C-alpha cells in the first residue's frame, strides 16, 4: 500500500483547509467554460445539492494527494462512472456546444482551475514559494487532470507555459443565461440544509471576490472597492488562523473526506 508521504509535494500542501476558500471560485470558473457549464446544467442537481460538486472535488483531491492506493482507485471509479453519461452533441438551435466530461481539453480546464484557485489562496495567505518548490508543486497538480483521463502532454510543461494557456483558455469563457442561473442557484443554496445556508453569505462573498473581474461581469456579479477591502481582511484572518491553529485542526476536512470515501 502506497503511503501518503510517498505521493509527492502535493501531499504536503493539499491538506491545508484554507485552500477551501478557493473552491467556489474554481467551480465558477469551470462553469464559465461552455462545455463544462452546459454539461453541469444538463446533468447535475446544483440547486438541490449545492455542495455535491464541491464534495466530489474535495474527495478527489484528498484521495489523489493523501489517500491510499485503494482510496485512489475508488475515487477514480466513482468519478469515471459519474462522467460517463455527461455528454451531448451540439444543439441544432445553437443553445449549447457539444460537450463530454471525458473531453481531454475540458479535463485540462477543470484541473487548471483547481491549480489556479489554490495558488490564488497560496499567494494571499502563505509566504511566497521558492521557484523550485513552486515548479514541483505545479507539476504535481497535473495528476488532477491525468487521473481524469487527460493525456499528460496536455498539461503545460512549466508555470510560464501555464500562464500562456490560462490566458488563451480564459479568452474562451462565456456565460449564458442558463449557466448564469446555475451559478446563482449554487450560491443561493435555497434548498440546502440550514447550516449550509448559514455559511453561504461568506462563501458567496469570497467566491465572487476571488474571481477575475471579467468573469464576475459575465455572471452579473458586482464587487465594490469596499468589498475588496473586506475580502483582503478575510484573507489576512485566514492567514492568521493558519499560523496559530494546530495541524490536526487544519487538516480535519481531509480526514473527514477520506473517511467518508471509505464508507461510500
């Protein structure tokens, strides 16, 4: 059985729960890519289960970064089974493009949003990484795509290459009325349990605030200078919490999701 300590540098960083602050941002960026957004709109239950995609994503990340061989095999099987029916040809009326959850380019985009969102939190909360560590961590993030089925060569070779890819892919983002409604339903969480609705104002605030301005505009979100200052305060508080909380507490979400996977 392969132990987490042998699984690369991602095993050191992924358990830090502060990265959860970037989860909503990653999902909103994923939805803004037309193939992903229409696949989710057609095949998911965001409105009734707003945490479903986030829970699945976190389980996937924690299993790949810190899980056992058995846990990684299990999450791969779960993800591939969930993705199998998510496909459709382009609509004749032009209402959506062709999409498939097994499209390597869409898998690349999903993995890229997870990496970019994690690094957005990394830069805001933690000390800067040295170049060698940053490159090693970047290369490790490729697994989030290759485990979905993405060919390894699609992952840009270096962080500089990734920046070029990110700029080109971001230019393809588009949010129509259907995807916009999915996003608003997700952030409203009207049918979610009470405890989720209680924390959604903060989750909504952080998720919107961390988005690139042009993507915020696509969704019809507003974010004032005053809100930006509040977001910076929240991130400073998060950084303070990382410094004072023991690792056992900071890594609690990872242990929860891996245990949940074992009982799935």
